[in-house]
């Protein structure tokens, strides 16, 4: 009877101590034994950094109590899932048990277990995509025993605010997702926006994030942006109606496999002429995300305003100077001019794939 009471108390203590993390563990089955658990799953690193196009290994190892009477009598089943932003559901990534192996969705053909040792359940992901960013759960099951660990995959890249030709606050959540995809990016997560804010991003217009919330980062408090007497931080509008509410969006992009460049052309171009000029050069008119990636990750610097695929005109400045961007390194935004104006050059992108 004392043993049973002890186990109940331990269970309540575990629930209380981990209440803040309960959403991460919502489907985890805990088996308590008098002699302790016979299966333990661990990751020697909880956050892994990579970039788009690279390969990465998410660490996961399991340890069994070989002294138990039934150890080794069950096959080991390894399951990797990706946790969604609200943690209410998980996306299947990879499952393996013996000779049976299965990958899911856009992970097919890109994932496998490393298996450097007999207890290695680490997941290798090849040709990293922007969508791969996030938290992954490694679950190992042996008979009635199971345990899990969570590993985060972070990508080197840049967050940028975006709104379409229609103007500010014109995107519902689904349109915001598509707008980012159209610019060679994905809708940013809160963690990505937070990192960008810590790096100095200051933007006074609210935008959608991947979890359905609407927020914006302020490093220099001022009246139109929450008040000049407020502290720097990320202003939060909370969760809005994904179909009816309309805001801007924060997008995230990373390294690309190609060449971004300003096309040297004898004359200024209309938008249609710009599109044709890039095609004639064996490329395509560049996207906004490609300009931001070239500027941030490659230090691209050009003081010539040029058309981009969405009909906007911008130019990237890495070295601030007079008449270009005198006070800060930035991607300068000229606007969405009349596409018939023959006033600008063009930025092109040639893929290496």
C-alpha cells in the first residue's frame, strides 16, 4: 500500500512540475515501475542549426535496461513527428521498425535514420526546405515501454515584412501564407520574429505569424507604435480571425541555390520589358525574398532601383552612403509604380537546379 501511495505522489509531482510544458507532452504515455523506467530516450543537443539546401542530423539515442527479464523480446519502433505551432497535432515524418520503413509528405526520399550504433535513432534530413524549420519529436517504443525527446531545427535566414500592391492590411491569414510562398519564403514563426527583433528589426505595422497571431517588433518606441514611453518589444494583437481579419505578414527566407544579380541593360525598363529581359538572359525576374536573402546572407549591395516579380521596385544596400541609404543598411523600398513606367532596371535570379 505504501508503494502505491508513493507512485501516486510521484505522478502528481511530475504533473505539477511540468505543467508549463504539458502541451509538448500531450500524447506521451508514462509507465512507472518500482525499479524505474526500462527505456530512456535522450538528445545530446536540443537545438540544431542549418540552412536551406543543406543536410542535418537531429540527434536521438535510446537506452534500455538489459537487466530486465523481458528486455530484447520486443522490436524497437522509432517514430519521428513534427510538432505544429499550437502543439495540438503532429505531422508524421518517419517511422521505422525492423525492415519496415516509411516517410511521409514532402519528407519522402529526404529522411532516414543515421543508426551509427545500435541505439542511435537520429534522423537525417537532406536538402533542407524552409518548411522544415520547427520542433521534432523522437519517440522510441519497445513493448509497453516508450519515451520521447524533442529537438528544434533552426535555419539561418532573414525575416522581412511584406504587403502586396493592394496596400497595407490587405491579407487574411491564408493569403498571407501564399504571399510569402510567392516571394520564395514562408510565413515566419514567433521565434523567428523574436530573433529578428533582437537583431534590430523595427516595423510599425502588424503582420501575421505562422501560429495565427498578429504581432510587430519595435526597437525604437514612438507614438504611432504603441507610445514613446513604452518599452521595446514585440507588440501582440493576439489571435485574429484567419478568414476575415486583414494585416500584413512577416515572411522568412534562407539561402538559395542560384545567382541573384542586377541585369546590366542599356535602357530603363517597363515591368513587362524587365520580365522579358531576365528571360532573355536565361533567368527569371527575382522575388522579394531572394533580394532579402542576397542582401542579408551574401552582403549584396547595389544602389540601382529595380523591378521585382511582385511589381515592386527595391534595391539592397549593405554599405550605407549618401544618396543610397545614408543612415542604415537595408533593402530600400521604392513602391509599386505603374508597370508601364520606363524608369527602372531589373533584378534577375538564375537557379542552379
